[in-house]
C-alpha cells in the first residue's frame, strides 16, 4: 500500500512516522521550498492526546529526545491589569507539556529522508477507475498511490476539491503573536502556568517556552543523527484586539510600532516585551474556524487531517493536539489494512467518522473559550 500525504506540518509528519512503523510506503509532499522556508509558529501546549499520538507514532529511540526538548506547563494562572497589578487568580494547573512548533517539526523530519519532497505543491487529484488516486503538482508532475491524505492546512486544496461546500469562516477581531527571548525580567511576568493582562479593549496572553534542555545540545547527546535548531528559551505572547487593525502594515516593524501605539500607557515591562520581540517569529494572526460538515460517505481514496478539515481558534489549545490525534488514529487504521485485517475504504471511513466527531467537538469547545480571551471595544478595565 502506498499513501501520499499533502503537507509536511506536524500532523502530516506524525502520520508518516506512524505509517512507516506499520510498514506502509508513505510519501509526503510539501509546497514550501524547504523545512526553513517560513515562520512556523511557536509554543504549542501538548495535552494527553497530543503526547500519546507522538509516542505512538515516533520511533522509540526519539522519545527521550522529545521529552528533553519540551518544557513544563504548570502553576498558577494570574490575571493582571495593564500596570501589572493582580486582579485575580484562576487557580493552578498541574500538567501539560510545552513544545516549540519549529523544534518539533525538525524532530519529526528525522528518519524521513527520501520520503519528504519540498517544493511539491499538490494542486488537485483524480480518483482513477483502477482504485488508485493520482495527485497533481504545481510543477506539472504527478504521483499515484492508494490513498491521498490532505494535511495541507487551513487553505487545503484537497478539502476544496473533496468538500467544495465546506466553510472556513474568519472570526471578528484579530491578534498579534510575538516571541521574545526569556530574560530574568520577562520571566517574572509568568511565574506559573500563564498570565493574562487586561487593558482597555485589549487582552495580552503570556506563556513561557522553557526547554528542559537546549534542543541542539540534547540532540547531540541523545540522538547524534538529529539536527535540531539552536532555539533559546522565550516568552510567547499574544495580543487580542476587538477589531482589525485600521490597515495591514507590511512587515513586523510596522506591526510592532502600531501595537506599541495601542499599548502606550501599559507597564514598561510589557512595552519592552513587544519592542524586543524576535522579528522572524512574530506576526499578525487572523483567527478562523471551520463549520461542521457531515461525513461525505462513499468509498473515496482521499481523506483529510488536522487544519485541512477542522481548523479552530487557538483559545482551546487543541488545534495541534487534534491534528496529532488524527495522525495516530489514521496510521492505526491503515496499519490494520497493511496487515490484511481491514479493507482500505472501510478503514478510512471509520477513521473519518471518529475524526469528525472529536474534531468538531474540539472546534466547538475552542469557540466556547474564545470570549474569555477576546476583548470588547467598550472594555475599560
């Protein structure tokens, strides 16, 4: 059996590892020119589903390295005003694991040499009469396999062809994401799990990404064949705004300056946090989510995974975890086909039914949490 995966994000790569462990021939096609072509986001909070999926799919030899290059997410959650006076506490959180998306993606690329092709944008597909599927690429080439998995993100080409009626909606307001090197001064802003800062019509969310061990050094000791980025500890921050910016500035310096103008009367520590943000790893964010879709039925040789089918706002902390859960479930389903214990169409349909159930439950839960992190223009706290 040959499986083609469109998209080399963490969901698609996790799936590739799971399929390799099951003896399935898998090929991953990524539209970006290289693994370092663009900003990949930053801290991801892994819950029990995300961690379990990674442990299930990754080779055992990489488990210790995965643990070494993650960090704790525990402690008190504080709510402060814009001058850093405490408003209230939301109670402690015990558990959860923080990981950097770029570091995790590099770890997931390990062992997939020759199976991941960059610069191969999937532009469409054709389900053939012989039961195979042909993927078409932007460079004019094609590839054929038994199954095509759309793991190509929120703008999925595969979803648009498979489910042209599926809707992805843009939610009101917007956000600015930033990443600032973690100094002693900035670490004091987040002594526990996380900090929420309320200002007039603005909310800032703060969280640490503090690696248990420096990723590159940990890889050199625990898995010398793995090259991880030399990423330092940082503070992740997100500023939620009730309405879009008056304009869309070009480049991070313009976004930063516009944000600083909005935060003019905030505490100097918060202003410096924005001023000292990493230019490469900070950006505006448009918040979007998918409307639920019913199972499409039929015996298709095409399916979907992660943000390609159920994108959700980050308020629930479930997007990456749900994509990893999809990857583990689909690899388990296809492993049964590889062992001749199931037929491919039935195995894929069973995966889809379960994935749609918990995936859109996660979308709903994330939307329910969104008001907690979304300011109102009239809010004067």
